[in-house]
């Protein structure tokens, strides 16, 4: 049967995961929904803080309010260590980058929440407004960046997937000789999709438009090509007892192959789009972070000097 007669891609991995027990299932659940649960929890805490702002006696200049401001500001300052970890080899002994990234995301949410409680959800003077606005911009853009980062990586904390790696996977999905003879012109359409994503547009808009178009077109193409392949199988079954005997199995194999191949096409197109979006996000996020640090330093200086 060739390459497509084997089990569907990823089936063996799924079977391995299924035998990992409850701990494996729990880890998978945390990996998938942990960040979302954290964001929801932070949103609830923020909402409750907003509702109770008039009942709390918190002053940003002393006591609990002052302590919350120092703690929140310190956590935001610690965000710098993630960038340092990525560039300083001597810090590699302190843990993997993915753990630092996780800590970076946690601090980027907890810090702003503490600062909101520090100011009791009040804007204050112009200096305080600028510092708070920059902090919230960094937190908000960080949440967006987290999902763009996930689109460029295999899983949130995995190593970055080079486009060429996905292209190799795409090329490895070629069917065996037996099925190739049945596919005929269908193969030409798949190769056309390959060319589109392996030589993507150089602009952000073009990459996003290509991904959206392929996201729609490949699903319709899958149904159409599978129908053509099944019709071809029916024709060949009239003259070939072997094809007639295994027609259902051949049809299922072709369907799996088409789904895998076109899925990989969408994955490469998605990678192209997210990579360009992530590059643009980084250009925006870094100035926000610098503005936040400068405004926070000036805010602390102004509070203690005046």
C-alpha cells in the first residue's frame, strides 16, 4: 500500500499519551488550559478590586498601598531577567528558557494587578497616569504576544519551529507508489499548494491573507479531491479485482493522506503568518516596556522627592 497504508499520523503518540495515566492527562490539561485559567483568575481579582475600591482604605504613599506598589514595580522590573536569560549563556545553569518564559508571563500579570491595588484603581496625577498606562500596555501586549509566540512554536514552551522543518514534514507526506497511481492529477493540486506556502509572500498582509485563504480553500479541496479519488477507485475496481477487494481501505488511506497533507499546508501557512505578526509585535512591545521602566523610575523619584 505504500506510505499511506500505515496508521493515521500521530495515532501512536496519542496511544502513548493515553497509557500515561492520570498524571499525563493532568499535565496535558494544564498545558492546554493553564494559561487561560490564570488569565481568568487575574481578571476576576481585578474585577473584584474594582468593585470594592470605595470600601478599601488604601493609600499609595504609605502602608499596604506603598508595599503593593514596591512589590508590583519590582516584579515588573524582574521581567528584564527573561531577556537576559536568553542572551547570557552563564545563566543557562539556572533553568531552561521555557521555565523563565513561564515565570516572565506570570510576573507580567501579577505585577500590574498589584499596581492596580496599589493605586486603588485611581489614576492620580499625570505622572501616575503615565506610569499606570505604560504598565497596562505592557501587560496587555504581553498577553497578545503569548498567543503569537505559541503560534510560532510547537506548543507554548517548545523550541522554535523553523519553516524548513515544516516544509520537510510536508514533503515526507508523499504517498506510496500504489496510491500515487490512483491519485493522478490530484497530486498536481497538492504540489501547487506546497509551492504557495514554501515561497510565501514577503509582507505581513500577504502572509495573513494567504493563511486565511488556505484555511478556507484546503477544506473544500479536501472534500473535492477525496470525491474524485473515490470515483477513480470505482472506475479501476471495474477492471481490477485487487482494487475492488480493497477499495474501502484504499479510499480511507487516501482520505487520511489528503487530510494530513493539506493540514500540513495550513500549518506552514500559519507559521508564516504568526512569525511575521510576532516580529511586528516585538517591535511594538519593546518600546512599551522601555517606556514603562522610564515612567516607573520617574514616578518613584517624584514620589520620594516631592
